[in-house]
């Protein structure tokens, strides 16, 4: 039987991902997880059909065990592209939903507000200098360069982190309306958002 292993993120839990499995479709599983105990719905970063979901999920949990937040919980403090890279290598088919899995318009508005609510990111926050190369979490071969004015140069054009990340997100099948750019670009294999979290925690 072909099951699905998924990697979920949640704007209410920055820096954390949930790695789990389901024998049903991932949209149904996400709706089951969207309980009153969660302020915001989950977003599916990736989902892949695999031959042995239990074995695949266990392998991911072991691989990232040092980053597990709590034993017997499926939450890890890692960038979502890291487990996704393993799923890409061994998965059978990408079944990541192209749209946000949300219950109603109120959920949609809350999610969009959350994606843009954090104070503005600057490269100075994480000591990333102009000219540095960033890699997309959606595709490690996709890069941009840190430019002037807290922008990036992507495919020859100067734009914001969020604009460039949204282009790549849509090219990889995610029809999102908004996103927070620092969550989706990496510097030296860490997302800018994670680098920011580390810096702010040290203050």
C-alpha cells in the first residue's frame, strides 16, 4: 500500500516542522490536525508517496533526532527543506497540495496576516553581507544574490526576498498568495529565518 509522508510548517511555531505519515490524502490529515488547540492551520511544505511510510517516517525521525523538540512528538527544530531532500530522493510521487488547506475565509485571512506580521527582516540582523549567495529551500540549485537596499538580485532583477521566494514557490506548484521570504531562502544551509531566531535568542 502506498502511504504519504508529509512535512508541515505552522506560522504560529516558527522554526519548527512536523514530520508525519498518513494512509489517507494529506489534505484530510491536515484538516484533522487543525484543532481548536492551534491558533493557525498547518501549511504543507512537502508530501510524498512512499512504499513504506512507517519505515520512511522512522528514518527521518532518526536522521533528525538531535533536533527533536520532545520525545514522542513529531516536531523538529530544522528547516523544512532538509527532510524534503530525503523524501525527494526516495519518494515515489510528489503529492504536495498546490493550495493552502484551510477551512474558511477567516482562516485564510489569519494565515496571510501571520505570514506578513513579523517585523521587517534585514540582512544586518544575521550578518549576511551584500554579494552573498542564497539558496532556495524549494530547490537548492535555485540561487539569488544579496543586493543593495535589503533586496536580492534574482535572475538579473532586483526585488525583495519575499517576491523572489514567491516566484520559486509558484514555479514548484505552490499557488500561495503571500509568504515570508526569510523562511524560504538559505544562507550556508540555514534559513534566514532560523538565523534570525538564533540571533534574537542570544540577545
